[in-house]
C-alpha cells in the first residue's frame, strides 16, 4: 500500500467505487480506495439494484441519466461485461388525480433533460404489465429505460477501470483514525500503515458515522431495515413472452421486478424500524438482519390484490438488510460542513441506481471546485445544526413509509416537528398560523380562517389561493406583519472586513455607516455562488463597527465554508454566526411607517430613514436593528430582534398596529409579491449553473473593480455570450402555476426551464421565471409553458410587472 495519495476514498461499495473511477476520469489518477472488507460487502451486495431515470428534480434526472449511460458502457465492455437488464421499462402507479398530475409535471421536467417519460392510463398499465389488476387504479408513469444491474459486477468493473487508470484499491484494510494537519492535508491511519493525502472522501455506507467521528463530525444519516423476497417461477411471466416491467406502487407500498422466472418483491411497510442506532457490530459484513415477514403482512395483502398471481407463488428466499436515509431522502454528496478537503458520498438509499451519477458529480466538485449541475439538492451543507441522527431517524421512518409518494407543492410532513422554533411560535399558532418548515425552522405559511381548515395538496391553485390574496391585499393597502425565522446572519469585525468583502463580492460593497446593500458572490468559474444582504453598523453600545452578512436560512453552513475558505492568514477579519440568536419581524405596507413610528423613538420619515438604511433602536422595550429593505415591493422594514426580546417587540407592534388594521401574513404571500417585483430566490433562481449576466443581475456586477473571486472567468464568459437568459413570463391560465422544472416551449421545441412560479395577486398575472434560449428572451416573445403537463400560451414581459419604478418601496 502506498503511503501517499492525492485522494483517499474510504469505503468500497457503489459510492466509493464510483467516486474513485470518476476521479480518474476527471484526470486525477493518484487516488486510492480503502475498504475494511471486500468490495460491496455493505448495503451494496444485497441491493435490489433497480436503475430508473425517474427523479423529482432535473439534477436527479441528470445524474441518473449519467448512471444509465455509464452502466450501458460497462455492459458492452468486451473485456469485463456487467450484467445489466436495461430497458425492461417501469411503471409508477397512481390512484388519485393529484398523483397523475404530478407524473405529468415530472414528465415535462424530465423532457428538459432529454429524458422521455410517458403518462399512461390504467388499461395501458395492465397491457404492459399483464400480472397487475386495474382495480382502484387511474394510471401511471412509464419509464422506458428502467431496469436493474448486478451490484457486485458493477462495483468490480468500476474498480477495475480505476486501477487501469492508475488508482489503487486496498481491501481488508481497516481505517483506524483520521488526522488533519495545519495545511488542511490529512493522514489516514490504517492497520496496515498511514497514508498522507490532500483529500479524504467518506463513502462509508451505513458505517459513515464511524468515519465521521474520526474527523469530529456527525452526519444526518440513519439506516432502515428493508425486506424483499424472491419468488418461485411464475408461469404467467413465461407466458408473457417479454420481460416484466418494474413496478412501483404507492397504493400498496411495494415494488417488484423480474428475477429469472419469478419476481423480486420489496416492501415499504408502515411498521418499519431503524437499524444500528446504538452502534453496529464490527463483524457485520456481507450480513443480513433476521427475517420478519409479519411486519410486511399488510403490504403483502395489497400486493396480492394488485397482482393475484402472487397468491399462487412460493417464496424462494427472504432478504432483510440495512439501507441508509437522510433527513429529506436525498443523499449527501459534496463537502463535509466545517471541514477543509473533506468530502462525503453517503446516505444513498437508491445507491445502485444513482451511484454512477453521484460519483460523477462528486469527482467534479473535488477536481474543479464545482459540478456542471447545481448540486444543492444533494449538498451535505443543506442541513445545519439541527440535523441530528435522532431527527434523521424520525424522518427516515417517514420517508420509508412514503417511499413512492412524492412531495406535493407546499407539503410539509409532520415527522420531527417542531424542531426549531422561536418564542413567537406558540403565539402565532394561537393566531391561526399554518406553519411550514425552512431548514428545520417553523415558519408561517399562511393564516387559517378556522382551526379545522385544511389544504387540498396538489398541482392546481386551491382553497389557500383566496387566503393569500387577502393577505397580499392587506399588505398592499395597509400594513402586515410576519416573522422570518432562521434567516442566516454573520457578524464580521476587524480592520480588513470591507477589503475582504470587496474581494468576495462582484459588485459594490456598502461602506457608509448605516447603509445596506445587496451583493453576489461568484465561484472561481464566474458562476453565482451566494447572495448576501450587507449591513454596515457603526460602533455602539451593542458592539464595535461591524458588518452583518445576511443570507437564506439554509445557507448558513454553505456560506460560512465559502467565506472562511477565502480568508487570508494576514487578514484581520473575524466571522461570528448570529443565526440562532436573532429573528426577523417584517413590517410591510404603506402604513408600516406609522406603526414603526408608534413603537420606536426617532424620525422614521423618508428623508431621515430612506430606503436601504439601517439603524439600531428599540421596538417598545426590545432592542432591535431596523433595515429599510423590502422583498414585497411595498414600503417595508426588517426588524432584527434578539430572540429573548422577540415577544416584547411583537406585543408592541400588535398593539400599535391595531389602529391601522395590521394583519398577519405568511411566506405564501411573500412568494407571490416577490415574483411580481422580479426578486429572486437562492437555489431556486440563483444557481451555480449560470453567471450573473445570464441571471439578469448585471447591475450588481462591477467589472471595473481591480479584482474579485471569479472575475477573470466571468470576463471570459461574458465575451462568449449567454447560453441561457432568465426571463419573466406571464402565463395565460388561472388554474395552476408554472412550477420549477416545467419545460418552456417554442413551436413544440423545448427552449428553457421554469425555475419558480406563482400567481401575482396585485397584477393578476400568473408569473414564472425561466431560463430560455437567448434569442428568445425579448419581452413580447410568445412561448408555451407546460402546466401540469399541458402546453399553455405564455409571453415574456418586463422583469418587474408591479411598480417597475420601485416607487412604493422607496416611499
């Protein structure tokens, strides 16, 4: 075993083998894999190994497409062919119209990635899969590429190709410790000697937290026991004359695929259980959990009803083994939060089907600093301090019980809630607030008209539409109040603070005390990395001269890593997180100044406190920092309050607001209003796949600055011209919004993709943002947007249809 390598990958399942192989494909061949036992001796060896192209985001579809392409190449390798049943086809069943609507949306989304799905009715489902009954069935989603692969052969083939490129694979080698040095390099300690390396990759499967503990971190990954069985031969399969398509059934919580002359039948039972929460036997390798078929009786009964042939078939073998889950079901692929030169590729509950793509995107991040897709959907930093293994276990059980039931728009499932609250949470609940979650924080979604009010989840505008309209009307004509919990906030101090920020931000950094600015940070490829509100606060009894850096609630770990990784040793800058110490109250509407003036001393006139101002004050008796900023397009103030004083500030505002008919509003109303103003959401509309010019943020870029991160790359990109351009669309319908991922068409040809959409209640426009071909980006251009799968006429309009002169928010 070598004692040095550029990268050491720990773990020899699909995750580790894929990462190792793709590192060599990206040009890094001085890489090593270390496996404690044999390759594929963890979850990989007993995987059902289904390979589908289905995903609920374009990133997931894209990485699965890469997996399929890679696996076909491995299948056709004459020197080491891999057993891969490609193209058996697969059906996801549905028995509700809302599920069918979802399949139509996902079909449109996948089409934008050159992947063709088909929505079929119940009769067609039965024609393609002759073993199923059409009772209680509306139809399904057909994936023609669906199939399954041999897990061991796949991993051995990837390892073989990596070795041929120069990589080293060490089996039966136990990692005993990890040490990081001052220069951010690592020593990997093993029972066969130490290895010094630049980068460490945790690909430890269900043992990922054993590896994490060696570097002082805990990953939100938990394991679930998962059972499937193999049946005896079924005559109807032989009679069909073709291989059976794969089947996934959200109605009865099971899946099946053909295995020789019978079926492999897997279960997602409601009476499920976690595994390994109190530690894992070090000798658990190539091993299984005890069978427990009593647990799956209810699921099996549903499978019998759907596939009556099962009642006349014997069980040949039962498999019960652990599979890993994260809080939201998507894996953790990317940088380990808070660590330098440490990456992970873990939590792959569908590892065999997706693993080729995950390793591909991880290798790109390690070698190039970024992948060709925006990888936030799988970024380990999308969860922050609340992401314990205990919470993950609760969410894993919930995900397992709903494995084939996708999340609907605005759906917030109940497991692990409430996780993060503020002192106002019980008060807001008492006022009728329906809560959603943002990065674990409970946040007001909308105000219910009655305690027993429930929302019908789906892809169309529903009964909440009118409630949001009333909240927007209250803000537009009077004054509204809402809480924004979990907003990320860093405090930067030191003599080099402004110089440091000027190097990080591609535009102007505010320098005058008491001023606020919006800034964008780029990666080294000139693409958008982060968005930040920058607030200059003068020295006071609350602290020295300082800058507040505010960003999206989920960005805390992401932005902290980016900032600290660029700090130079010689720079006098200290970054401290205040994210969990303060909460924002937003006061918005033409009467907002009247309410603020009633609770805070001083002159709050337009002249004394203009737009983009900041001032330290008190709201009643509560200390507060007030910002003159707006995400709604109305006159508005952000009131940043220490959490221990939050109730006092809220009480003062409610009392003063009574004279002005102050109304509570929620994030659904904010979403509607920000769409009308042309304001963007990080990781919805602000993506690493596009630069600021393509995104329409030209006014925030100052190329005349001597230097900023990503400048050279941005100059080169600008000279080459746009690949896509972000536009605002008005869609000619009022029954459903244009949701993120929907395809934009011109004469039937896909020319772009929607990033976000909602109804504008003040403009009475169905609005969407989309990235489209640059030659079709002019206002007035006629296009079509897929709405629940159907192309609907749309027109490109000016980017800020509500108050384009920004007069109301400056008033």
